[in-house]
C-alpha cells in the first residue's frame, strides 16, 4: 500500500494534500448544511404559533436565541423592518437572504476546484512518469518486459489517485449545491409567509383600532345634542 504512494513521487504528495483539503471541506459543509442548523425546529414551531402582533416580542427572543442560524438572522431583519412599508421590508430581507445563501455556499468553490484539478494533476503525474520511463528505455533499451509493464503501472498510479479524489468530491459538490438550492427556496418561503402574516395581522389590528375610534367618535357626537337639550330644561 505504501509503495502505491511512494512510487508516485511528489505528484502523489500534492494529490494527498488536495485530498485532505477536499475532505476537510466536505466534513465542514456536511456539518454546516444540516437542516436543524439552518432552520431550527423550535424556531419553526415558534413561527407557526405566531398569531398576533403581541406575540412579536416572544418571537424575537426565539430569533435572538437562534441567531446562529440563517433563518434566525433573516427573521430578525424582518422584525426590525416591520414598521416600514411592506415592499421596502421585503427588499431588505431579500438582500440579506442573498448574503445568507452566499454563506451557505462557502467552500463549495474549493470542492469545485478539487474536482477539476485532481484528475489533471494525476494525468500530469502519469505523463511525467512515462517520460522518465521511456527516457530510460531510450538510453538503456528494453531489458525486461516485466519491468516495463511495472513502470507503466506505477506511472498510472497518479491518474488513479486523481480520479479517486475527484469522484467523491464531485458527488459531494453536487449534493451540497442542490441542498443549498433547496434551503434557499425554503428560507424564502418561510420569510415570505411570515411577513404576509405579520402585515396582515398588523393591518387587522389597525382596522380594528380605527373602527373602535370611529365608534367612540360617533357615540360622543350623538351624545352632544342630548346634553345641549337637557341644559336649557334644567335652567328653566
């Protein structure tokens, strides 16, 4: 086993370094792109329970508690801008959502580079090995076919190593990219639904308050003529 790496020379060492970088990114993204980290279950439950504007302070507490998650940060931005017109608040949340998506995609470009560079390094190592092999054959001639076959096999080790690195890296990159895409749609849907509900409830409260104030004014205006009619009789 060790001869497989040693015979590859310094190309194999570079490929080993590339594989470590790819493995580190895969593990980090697998940990960071968990659903319970991006959209915490308790925070989702708190959003579902939200019904009236009086519950906003409690919902804000949940968002602060889960501000390590993209959903928590987006909801805090939405809560901070509920006093603005709906279109302006939606634009602000949308800009922040783009930043969160960029954060979720962090490291994927490294995997993409690993996918592209590992096979090329492996192929370069193979070509370099074949050049050395056939250079020796040209100088000394073919003395042993078995040695020639072994030399070619050793030269192909780096190509095999490059493909072994690129294949899982490509699989991880495709999986993570699709997962980020799905998470982006989910975050957008949750925030959009929350803002619609928040502005709808706020509008309902405003309408109820305005209707109550209008009723009080009508009652006061209807009571004033009666008071005016009573006063002369009392004086008489």
